[in-house]
């Protein structure tokens, strides 16, 4: 930083920050919950400060106004991804989410992926009762989840819902990406779920080679295993995409893969300009597959934990469902008439903040932030957890209170909802926000329409997360009672 300032003859200062040790920098000061440590550091250094993670300077941004400055007002300057070892091997630089090559062709890539998702959202359902194909897939999968919950409960009484949730969400993603759902015991399916889980575990502590680049030459398992898992997942996805390329029919869009092929064909046919080649289509499907899997299943795992921890909140959601949709299968459009349920989902996003940081950003040019000079290629962490627990925005932020999102007429306060930071904002904003919100809504309402969830007697519930890229709750068990037209059936 200082060298960059001197070489440019700038008079501005670099951002403040804690003193760092040689080689390791501030790595060991971050502790088990870095987002909390960074919140503490903010008290001393302000909204913008600089750390060193080993050899790499990292700019940390906190506070809603500063985050808006970085992601919206000065978005173009902060829209890159850092050249980290892990990011570089993900799809060999062709990834939409992780590629370090930010520029015109990346913008085209994001536009194409976003158009493909829209095309899919408009794809017609096979049955007449659903509004679209996506709604149909989600509805089918959550009915299966309820059946699995009932089976688990009749076998064991209390059970950990995590595997069943992961399989259900993985199946929605498979249906979305490849038009195909699997039986929960199918071998190929279980292998994909496991490989994805292994990949996440292997990359959830930051890879040391991301911060000490020369380590990438060492044959260490911690450094090389994410690549192995990623390649296995990519191989599986490539097979499906090749099959789609061979059987594609423009009048019959089956899933995102077909939608992507369609958008690329149309774009080339009308403009004869750049579009995505086959390997970029594979990496885009891989991006959507990876992004829609762990995020949604972790959110549901948290949601069920909050529901058994706060039975009175669960009862209010059930009342709202009974009073507004009764026994009719929930639909995406019902989000408008179930404001308390929507408030609950937003409070889970805010309170759990299970993605404490966005994917790291990187500056694309020399810039200035809060009066400090920030050179090009500076890795930037956006602390979303801090914004979601900021006392200047949220009244008593550590309380879990869905009602905070309702106004005096019990309608959803949309301007407060917009202050929850979980999908990022601006140029790098999550592409799947609508898909995720719709999917989570159908899962929660369908489960609560049919089942009452309870904590196991004498069990102690722990709402503190296990830190990772995506923060999961610690394992827990629940019990269920079946609801039929408002009556409870004990197992
Ligand atoms: C990126 C959150 C579900 C597709 C992101 C980012 C966040 C996020 C925080 C990074 C934003 C940034 O770097 O500034 C979530 C959450 C989800 C979810 C909380 C569920 C509750 C999904 C789903 C899909 C998806 C279902 C796809 C169907 C993507 C993609 C990116 C992304 C493609 C990369 C965008 C880019 O680099 O420009 N998401 N996401 N996400 N998400 Fe999601």
C-alpha cells in the first residue's frame, strides 16, 4: 500500500488497521468467528480498515453506508474477484462467480446466466396446478421431504433433519439444472451430495495457499483436496451438459442447461457476436449448481431450528397459513398474503447471517474510499454480518423477532427488508435471490401446513453457528406431530 502510494506520488493515507506480524500477518488474531472479531476491530478503526492475512493485504468494509459506497456507488471499482489459489482453479478461470477476469466478457456472461434463469422461471409447468416449472419441482420435492420426515420420526422419534433437507434441496437443484430428480437413495445422487459436502468442508477454512501463494506447490492434502472434489463435481456436470447439447430442442426447454443453450444460440443467431462456448456453459451450470445447494439447505436447517426454539413463532405462522391458504398447496404468489411468514424468513436471514461475508471482492482500479487510497487488485471483505447486527439500524439486534419487519397494519415493511444484507448488492449481487426466496417459502409453508415441529424433551438448543464459508447451525434433533386440518396426530 505504502509503495503504491509513493510510486503514484499520492498524498492520501492508506486505511488504518491493526499491527501485523511478519509472514502470518493478522491471520491468528481472527479467532473462531472472524466476523465478530472484525466487528470488534471496527470499534477501534472505523468502517474501513486494513488487515494482512499472511502476505495479502485485505480491506475490510463495515457499516451500511460504506457497504453501499463500495457495492453500489463505486461498484465498478470493487467488482473484481481476487486472484486467490482457490478461485483460480474453480473452472480454470471461466467461473461466473469466481473468475478473476472482470470485464466486458464477464458482464456478458452474467447477463446470459441471468437471462437463462428468467427463461426458466417463465418455463411452463407440466401440471396445470403450478404456475411454472420451478414451482412444480419445489412442490414435488417438499412433499417428498414431508414423507421422509414422517418415516424418520416413526423409526426414531427424534431425528436430525439435515441430511433429508440437503437431499431435498440437492434434488431441486438437479431438477433445475438437469431436469432430473433422483431417489434419495440413488447411488449417483448420494455421491454428488457427498462430493459437494466434501468440497465445502475442504474449502471452508480459508485455503493457506490463498494467502501464502508458494504453498500451492506443496503436495499437502489441505491445499489440494478442494481441487480434487471440484474436478469430480465438474465431471458429473459436464456429462449432463454434453447430453443436453446432443438432445437440445429449442421448443422444449427442460431446465437451466437448455435455457443457457437457448440464450447462447439466440444471441449468436441475432448478433453473430460473442457468446458462451460449451466449456463456459458447463462452468456456468456448475456455478448455479454450487450456489443454489448449500445456501438454501443451510437456510432451511436454520429455519427449522428457530421454529423449534420459538414454538410461539411457529404457531403464528401456522395460524397465518390456516387463515389464508388453508389446505391448498402453497404457491409462490402466496408470499404476498403471508406477511408474517415472509417476516420470519427475513429475520432468519438477518439473525443467522449464515453467509457472514460476500464472496471476496477485489478492486479493478486505484480508487479512494472514505478518504483513504486503495490500490488496484486489493482484496476486499464485505462484513454483511455486521450490517445485519448494527444497532443503528436494528432495535436490539441480538433478539430474534420477526415482528420487527411488520408495520402497524401487519404488512411487510419493504424498506426494512431491503436493509437485510444476505444476497449482496450491486454488480456482483446474487443471481438466484428470487429462486431462493420462492424455494424457501414453499419449503417452510408446506412443512408447517402438514407438521408441527418440536424440540426433543430436555434437549438444549444452541443458536451459535459453526464458522465456515456458509455457517451451519450445530447438529440438532427435532420431533414432529402430524397436522391434519388443524388436528394433531401423535407418532
Ligand atoms: C453470489 C447469497 C442462493 C446464484 C452470491 C453472493 C451471495 C449470495 C452473498 C455473493 C455476492 C457478492 O460477492 O457480492 C445467496 C444466498 C442464497 C443464494 C443467501 C440462498 C439463501 C442462490 C441460488 C442461486 C445463486 C439459488 C442460483 C440459482 C448465485 C451466483 C452468484 C451468487 C451465480 C455469483 C454472482 C457474481 O459473482 O456476480 N449469492 N445466494 N445463489 N449467487 Fe447466490
